[in-house]
């Protein structure tokens, strides 16, 4: 099947690749000195530095209010960063014009906690919304998609086990199914980077596992870099190549899952740790 | 224990004060408007009795039926027309004014202020001013209804957009969609049913407002009501009232049915 | 990949028409939605041709209107009445609105209890709903004029007419918030053997009071507008009557403008208060 999906599978065959080899991979995202504040006294994010390699699966963990969502949204400038530099795919994001920004956003997929689907449209239509970044305004408004785009959407839906629901209205789906549609919409963008903001926070354990497995597989077989905000430390340890700990807007931990000691967890969660254990 | 007791006591005193103030205002309002509760109460049975004896359309009144229908039809057209045209303008103002779809803060504020002013200028003020230059003409009624409907629908649409589409707007912006792609494929599909529901509500309201405007501007069903009311031809007045009731209830039934099907 | 291949490679659940993959299928609610929209659009385009415009010279009329609006909004002035009179008349309008809201609210409370599906038998609730929609179907001004035949034109007729609509509106709003009360709470109290009135006072009232206050003030805001209209159209007194006099009797557009500004400022203040009440008591979602 000569679709883009299949091509990627060939080029980025990564299974069995040693984790340390990321050092030689291409850098997809490089954040330097990122700073965000709404008022001068309390910055939401400060001095954020990070580098993501192609095909890496990185989790950001931290207590609520640590700035995880803000950080993710600064990357595609859904929230305007105050200072610093964000280089995505060799393009400086922070200085882009509105139009150029749209072009870069098209290459960054985003998955949300509340799925953020247009609830009265079909699964198929929602997935195709991922192509808007590549379309003229008029074609988008009139929902004119090429057969290749539709085919791509169907393949992705098939991969996620959602093809039979293609004509279902999104408000008739369960949470786990909605999230898979959300992922499909992001994948149809053919992104180089997938930003996932608490993708499993509203899901039951079974659906959560399905979603995380899909994200991991996407990362491994399609070579897409995945950056995911997580609340659950155990999930982050299980799935990630690398973990970043955030507390009060600062990076307080960065390392491999096995390096995440109890001491480090205490650093990240601080006083909230006890609540976490009780849970 | 004591503190709890104090809270209850304090609440009770508060309630008593509020009640007393309310009573005081009621008394003041009563004096100011020269209103008497007894007189009001006493006139209810009389009015009900009078309604059942005088407002029954007689055979004579039925002769006026075609004339009434003609004016009623005019009123219906006017109400729907004013609502739909105002709705189109309101949609754009609501998009610019809503928190999720605004283009910039200044435009949003401007659109909210304009809508608020139009909503709060009484419909009678529009009617009375327009009638001076447009005369006893349907155009007067149309514009009077248009302005207030516009103001109301902007607010209703804005709240609908804010409530229903914050999430999908975020997602579409993240895919790199343009503003109009986001509006037409994200906001409109999710909010159109609710907006249409508001349009129906406004058509319903406007038929009643059109009666008022008609009274003042000499158009539509309001004009013919005024005419027969002043002639003391009460059976015809009854006929007109009944026909308004029928129209309003039929429109309400239709809109309820459609609303159930589209929501 | 050829389109025919797509059709065959996809399972039967995917619909293809004219060699193109369909992205949506027939859906009744969308169909009704589009039908309704189409009807409204066609109606809007066609209906203007069915209206009788008599012999209106639109160009001159618009020219005069712009001129009139300019006089009204840019050069407002009080000529026939003093500022004191204007303020007193506004107070009278507010008083009319206040009285009909308060009377209406008290009656609505009892009607709403009898109308809420979780507190009253179905037949009673349906009777009240029917009665309400009958009241609502008759425009306020007609109610006022009908009451005026027995009570005479003036505040009594105006307040009675406005109260009727207030009742129809508030009893619906109240009963809907009653119906939203968690059934378990009522059940729990019933299980302790509490009397019906205890349930009303200890569950229904505290649970819904903020909604009721918010709805009631919203109605007061509406009634203020209605009171202006009744002053103008049914001689109920207040600022509406002055508006009517200055426009239809004195043709003094400067004064119409000044009065409109007065009325507008009060309306805006009421709107701000009502939004504040709603946000503070119910909280913005």
C-alpha cells in the first residue's frame, strides 16, 4: 500500500532499537529558556530547557498546576510564550507570522484530555479536520477532501480499530472511542510531533491502557515523536523513553524511567506526595 | 455550638431586614403608582366574567375574519422576516464578540457594547421614532423589531458559542485550520441547532411584540386590534385575540417539534 | 491507488458514491435541520414581496430617519419636562415593574410547587402548563387593555396584565429548577417522616433559592422594558407615557432622545446587576 503511512513504516523501522541510540537521531524539538507568566510575580513556566529526538516517547509528570498544560500549549503557541526559543523541525516557532504558524501547527498533532471533537459531526468528518492545515480556506469550509486524504483517514481509523464507527456521530461514542478519534485526527495531519495533554485523565483503566498502547505503537512504528502530559507516575514509567518532572513551572527532573527514584518523585510532587500515595 | 447558634441568628436577622426592606419598597411603589391591591383583586372576577360574555366572536364579528387574517398574515411575515435577517447579522457580531472565536479584544468589546445598546433601547422608542419618517407602514414595524431582535440574538448566540464550542475551537486551531475553517466546520455544526432554537423563540416573541409595535405604528394585527377596541366592537376584539393565541401556540408547537428533532 | 481499489479494499461499512468515498451518511436530525434552514432562507427571500408597502418613498424615508436619529441621539434635550419629572417618571416605571414582579413571584412560587413534576401530580402540572401557555400567547398589551375595560386605564390594569405574564414566565422557571433537585434528598426527608411542607421549606427552598432570585431579577429587568411599553401603548404612566407624548404629541425628537438615553442607562444598570447576581449566585460555568 503506497500510502504515506506505509512509507514511514519502512523508513523509520525502529523496533528493537536501543534506547540510547536516540542521541544520534535527528532533533525534532528544542526548547531553550522558555518563560511564561501572566503577571510578573509568579511565572507559570520558567527556564524550561528540553530537547526531543525523532521517535522518542517522552512524558511530562508533575502535580496539577505545575504548568504541564501551559508548556505543551506553548510549543504550538496555543498559548503565547513570554520569552525564550522553541525550535521545531529546524524552524523557530516563537517568531513565526500567523500564516506560517498555521503551517507548522499542521505538522504538530495535538490530543486533548476532553477529546475536543465537534460532537455533532461524524467520526469521519472529525478525523478529516486534521487536514485543514494543508487546505485552502474555501475547500475546508466546503469539506472538499481528496480521495487520498479520505483513504488515509480510513487507514488510520482502521489501525486504531475505529473504522466501523466512521459514520457514527461523535456524541454517540464512549470516552475511549472519542479519544481514538482524537488521535486519528492528529495522525491525519501526518505530524512529526504529537502533543498529548492528559490523554487518559478522563478515561477508565481499560480504555487508558488501549490509548497508551496506541500512542506507544504510533511512536515506534511511525517514528513520530510523542510528548505526553501524565498524571500517573506508573504509566509514565511503563511507557516512556524519558521522563521530565515539572514542579511550579520548573524542570526538576529529567532522565530515564529507571532513574526516577522515590526521592525524585518527592522532588516533583513535593507536599502533594502524600495525597498521591493515599490514592 | 454557640458560634453555630450565632450564625443561625445572624441569618435570621438578615432575612428579616431584607423582608422589611422589600415591604418598604412595595409600599413606596404602591404609593408612587397609585396602585391598590384591593382594587386589583376586585377587578379580576369582573374581567374574567366580562371576557366570557363579551369577547366571544359573534357571527357579525366573523364577517371581519378576512380582514383580520390579512393583518395577521402581515404580522407573521414581519416577525419571521425581522428575526431571520437580524439573526444573520447577530451571527457575525456573536462570532466577533464571543470569548472563543473573537478576532481581537477591541472588536469583541465593541460588538458586545453595540449589542447591549440595541437590546436595551426599548422597542417602543424605535417604533415611535421610525413611525415619524416611515409613517404607518410595515417598514416601521420591521425595523423596530429588527433592532431589538438583533440585540437579543447577539447575546443568545454568544452564550451558545461560548458554552458549546470552546473545546473544538482549540482542537481546530491546533491542527492549523484557518479562522473561517474553524468557524464553519467547528463552531457552526455544534451550535447551529441551539441557535435555531433561539431563532424560533424570537419569532414567537416577535409575534407578540409585533402586536405592541402595531398598536403604536398602525400596522399589522396591532392596528386592527386598536381599531376595533376603540370602536368598542368587542366580539371582533375577541376574534383578533383568539387568532393571535392560535398563531402563537401553533408556532410554539412547531418549534418544539423541530427543536426536539434537531437537538 | 486507484479509486476502484479503495472501494474494494475497504469493508462494506464504507460508502462509496460516484467513485467517491462519502464522509457522512443520511441522518434525520441533520436533514430536519437543513430543511428548516432552507425554509427560513427561502421565506426571508420571498416574503418581502408579499408585503404591502403602500406608497412609501424609501429614499426620502431613510433620509428623514437618519436625520431624526441624529436629532435624537446626538442632540438630546429635555424641553417639555424637567429632569426632575423625568426621574420621577422613571421611578414610576420601575415601581410598576417591581410590583408586578413581586406579586407575580409570590404567586409563581405556589404555582411552581403545584407544577413541578417531582412535587405534584401529573394532571395538576399539565393543567398549569396549559394555562401558562394560554396566558403567554396573549401579548401583554392586550391583557392590559382587556383589564382596562373593567379597571380603567392606569396602573391597576397595567400591573395586572404584567403580573399575568410574570406568573407564566416565573412559574415555569421555578418549577424547572425544582425539578432539578436531586430526588434522593426529598426521599431521605420523606423517609424520616417529614411533612410535605417541611420538605418544601428545608429542601426545596434552600436548594433553589439562588436560582429563583436570579430568575426573578431577570424578570424584573424584562418587566422594566414591558412597563415602558405599557406606558406608551396602554397609558399606564411612567417614562413610557412621556416617550409617547414627546414623539406623537409634541414631535420633539430631542426629548425622545433624552428620554431614550435615560431609559437605556437604567436598563444597562439592571442588566449589569442581573449578570452579577447570576455569576455570584450560580457561578459562571
